[in-house]
């Protein structure tokens, strides 16, 4: 199959796309503490533009303030959890097939990464955070452009961050494919005219990416 000429760029999320989803780690933590399943997701989804998580990913508060605000928000739901307990859960295992897919796309299109992150993810710290930094170190140099929420001061799903990437790559939104593991982040991309792919698992993602780009992700992607 040949690359689709109408596609100019493929834009990727990082966590939950190139690495396994942090939601899996959240659920393990919740189970170990006897907390309701998906509690952390509920906390993060409530008031998602201005909660502790949003402020932290825009680098508007430091780690200590995030720790305290997250504790306030979780306590309000009846299950106190400190923000500092959640940060080590953000890392995941690298998905080699997705990295190969990125390299394949890079041969035909511009490639960019938009990631909601926090400053502490790039600082020395717990082993889990360092492993996440190692995964990023393998993947990030492959991109033509990268936007990190903690540096840009804007985070997904704000439409501005997608338009910022289009400007960096010098492409129109309608000529882009966008991949993210969160539907809330896919919606604004689609509204701007991008072909949005919600990442559920690797097989599903590569099948939809092949359909969107015209590329074939063959045996080397399965190794």
C-alpha cells in the first residue's frame, strides 16, 4: 500500500500510546489500598480544566502544592490520597511495535508529539519516573516537533495545543492523523478536522493507523 497523499503529518500522544496506560497502574494502586476502582480517574476528570492535575500539567503549581490539592480533592470524594502517591504511577512499559510504527510513519510524513506531562516527570526521582524518562529518551528524538504541556502552559484538550503543533509542523489540521488513549483528547482533534484514533490496544491502533495513512505495518511491527 502507498502512503495517502492527503496525509501530511501523524501526531501522537505519549503515555498510553508508546507506553502501557497509567490507568492500569492506577487500578493496581486502588486495589492494593482497598479504594474504589477508577477513583483516581474520577478525581482527575472532575473540574478537569482547573483541578490539581490540570494546574500541575500546565506547570502552574509545584509538586508540594499538587500533593496538597490532590489530597483535598480525593478527600472530598471520601478517600484521601496524596498527590505524591500518584506521581510514581505515571510510567508504563514501552510498546516496541508502536515505536516501529512511528519510525515507519516518519519515512513518509512529518511526526509530532503532544503530551500532557508534569515537570517532575523529567527530574531525577523514583525508579518508576526514571524508567519513564528512559522510554521517552528512546522515542522523543524521533519526532519533528514536541509540545509538552508543562513547558507550553497549555494542555489537552485545549484546541490551542493542537493548532500549535500544526503551526510547528507547517501542516493543516485536515491533513493530520492524531492518536491518543483518551477520547476527551481525541474530540478536539477531530473537531479541527484531524483523523483521530483512540488508542485502545496495539493491534486495533495499528489497524486504524494503516487505514488512515495507507501504510503497512508488517511483520517487523509484530516482533
